C-alpha cells in the first residue's frame, strides 16, 4: 500500500474518531442539559407545592385566630359576670354559663410541611430557593412549628375544669345544638369551626344552679383568667406566624437573595 493511501485511510479513520467523539460529547451535553431541565422543572414543582403548604398553614392560622378571638370574647364577658353578685335573668344566666363553656373550646392544629420534608429527604433543598429562604424554612419547620404546639398548649387546665363542673344536661345540649358551627373547607379538606351564642335550653333551674356554682368557685375564675391570658398569647403568636410565612414565600419567589 502506498504512503498516499495510508495517509488517506489514516485521515478517514481520524475523521471517524473525531466524529464519534464529537457525537458523544454532543450527546453528553444534551443529556446534561436535559437532566438540568428536568431538575429545574422538579424544583419548580416542589417550590410551588411548598408555597401551597405554607398558604394552607396560613389559612389554618387565620381560621384559628377568628375562633380563639370568639373564645376570648366569651371569656371576657363571662369573668366579670362570674365575679358579680348582680341577679341575672334566665337568658342572661344562660349567656354566662354558655360563655364559661365556650371559653374553654380549642381547635387543635399541628404545623406540617410534607413537601419540605420530601425535598429534605431527597437532599434537594438547594434547588428550591435562595439561602435566605432555605434558612427561614428550616427555622420554621424545625423550630417555630414546635413553638406553636407549646404555645397552643394542648388541653388547657381551664378546659378540663369547666367540663368537670358543667352539668351534663347543659354539655349535652351545647354539643347537640348549634353552639359550635362547622363548615367543610374544600381547599384544605377539613372543617372550619365557629363559636356561636345558641338559644337557651328549657333547663332554667340547671342553668341557675350552674351559675351559682361557678360564681362561688374562685379556682374556676382564676383558671378562666389564665385561659384569657393564654388565648391572647395564642392569637398574637398565630398572627406572627402568618407574617413569618408571608416573608418566607416572598423569599422563595426571589432568586437574588
């Protein structure tokens, strides 16, 4: 074989090798671009889901603020009436006794972040937001969420006490009547409750005896005062949580921080 043919075949071979290498590099680059695109799409899905989790938490706080404001309003009108010796009509007496019960109502809620935990488990938190947002998210779900449970206080002492002292016929009437309304919320798949003033039952003697018992019970009144303090703190805490969540959402939407 002549040197010219050898050179020509060598050139063909090198050309083939170069084409193969270039093809591989292009394929790798395309695959890398595709993987980045998929990762970016997944990150956007995760980010949107986290924002919706946060919005759901905000809504739950808003409903509970309204609910606990109602409980506090009942408490604030009930305590002075219990400390007073002024005679009350049957209707007024029922309002005080009902208020004493409504002040102890609770609407439990636990802060949860299912999508955040999913992304955390996947080791992909860096993909969903800037460092400021991630720091706030971690602090919220790992610290603030626990604080909410502590502040909300589970079943407060006053709640247990009023249920021990409230005559059962009145408790049964309260649960069977429209003293607490509930509506199903489609967005979050749960019930939203409101505390209501409901019609006086035909149990005037039982109401009068309960009122007299509550008025003579200093411990019950002290616990009610403590309940009012707790409700005030809970309302303020839930309001701060709504603001903190809004700040997190703003940071998640801002890639420059």
